[in-house]
C-alpha cells in the first residue's frame, strides 16, 4: 500500500535520506525485517538488513 504524506517535502529530503540517484519517483519505506528505513527508485534500492545499495 502506498500513502501520500500529509505534508510538503523539502527539496533536499531525498538527499538527506541518503538517496543519490536522479529518478523522478522514489519510494521510501520502513522495513520491519531489518528495522530500518529503505528506498527504491525502480533502478536502485537498499535491501533490508544487509545495508547494500544496488547499482
């Protein structure tokens, strides 16, 4: 399920989160498996619990 946040996101939010890509759409989510925040832009992602970035 995707939910739109009820707030405006500052322009630096994705970079502050650790995302270095240039994709227009970016999913940021919490993974209970690794108990950590993750992202996925359809090309690159963080994988829960292993701290590896595809790319």
